[in-house]
C-alpha cells in the first residue's frame, strides 16, 4: 500500500472502550486513557476517553487502523485530516484522517 513514495506499515488497531483496561496510561492533553498495543498479541490499542476529551466523536465511537510512515507531513498531503499532528508520547507524532468513513491513524517515530 503506497501513496507516491510513501510506505505504510501496519502498526495497530485502536478500539474505543468505556471500561478500564490493564496497563492503560493517561494522555493528559487528550483527556483519554490508552493502552500500549505492542503489549498485546494482536496489536490492539484501547482508548477510554474522559469527559471533555477533545477528540472528534468519530474517533471515540469507531475503531481505527494505525500505520507508521517515514514522514507524517508528506503522508497527510491531500488527506481529510480530522486530528492535526500531535505528540501524545515522546516517541510518536501522529494525526488522524478520515478515508470514506474509515478512521486511519498515521504515525511517525520521533528520534
């Protein structure tokens, strides 16, 4: 799966939940709890928003698929961006796009 010279590498599936999950951590700016997908067999991330979470409702209601890209800014060109690039953890910069109703997270590793 490529866009121009961009390579998309599967990273995880994100699932919204209302239940606390073992090992979840808090993303302060996002007012949301999250789990680390690398610690699960099938790379599943759970998102549990708190009241006042600034993320669009679609992200909190529908699953998303995440891909790693080399250059996030280039990968976002021409896309329907629903959450602008941000850095919720020190090692990742990410953004969310809507592709015909499917939520896609694009992420780049921060070195």
